[in-house]
């Protein structure tokens, strides 16, 4: 019985840590606006993009010279994809921004 309680406590701790990390990695929905998206221009660096729309939700792919980052929100649903090569914006796309 004691082993069962210890396992449940550990499982609960792991679950709480996972939820905290998930929330901290979520994009800031208040910054995901069409106005902020339109501030992002080709050739700008990643730091500027993060300043405009906040930390990304996830990286869809990464390689030595580039990466594609995604910002996503639920209410109302919207997403932004920004592709960087050598640290600079080369493509951008969005759906659902108002």
C-alpha cells in the first residue's frame, strides 16, 4: 500500500510539472493580432518577431541553417508560422488573426 501512495505522489508531481511547462511554452494570445503580425517583415530577426508576437508555441522543424516556428491560440483559433534562415524571416503565414 505504501508503494502505491508513493507512486501516486510521484505521478502527481510529474503531471503538475508537465502542466507548468506546457503553460509556460504557450503563445501569448493577446499578442497574436493581425496588427502585430503585419509588423513582421522579411529579413527581420527572430528577436524582433518574439518582441512582436511573443514566444512561439513550438518549432515545427529545425536544421542547421533555419527553422520554422509556430504560434497558436485556441479562443478564437488562430495560428502563425514564421520560417527563418540564418536567423532572418524568409516566409510567414497566418490564419484566423483579427
